[in-house]
């Protein structure tokens, strides 16, 4: 039964993604588009929120510690945190304040 629900939800998500894409590509306002298609505005915005949340979840930045072989001459530089997000890449020392970094990354994600 869970498989049926998963397939149903994926189908609905894809269908609404197409409807929202059509609305955005039309020259109509969201209200006019919904009225023309016989869609409740409340339902339209519900699915818009769901799709945006799913997209944001998929793009959520994550911190990943990469191990680098330690070289005696650069022992202190070996411990770093590397972050890749889209085209951007950032290397930070291991002792960076992770809580502050998480707040910063979440703020940047909300600006996308």
C-alpha cells in the first residue's frame, strides 16, 4: 500500500509541477490562470509550497569532512572542512564554529 501512495504522490507532484510551470510561462496572473483552469488558488499555492519545500530539501547544503593525508611540513593545514554548494567551494579550518556556519549556510539557501 505504501508503494501505491508513493507512486500517487510522485504523480501528483509531477502534475502540479507542470501546472505551475504553465502558469509561470503564461502571461496571466496566478489568480487569472487558476480561474481559467478551474483550479482553486488555495490548492495552487498549497502545491507551490510543497514543490518549493521539496526543491529546498534536495538542495540543502551539508557539511562533509574530507580526510586529507597529513604531510609533516603542513600538519596544521591538513585539518579542513570543505563545502561545495553549486559552483561555490569553501575550505575552512577544522575549528570553525559549526553552529555559526550552519546559520550562514541556511541564510544563503533562503536567498536562492
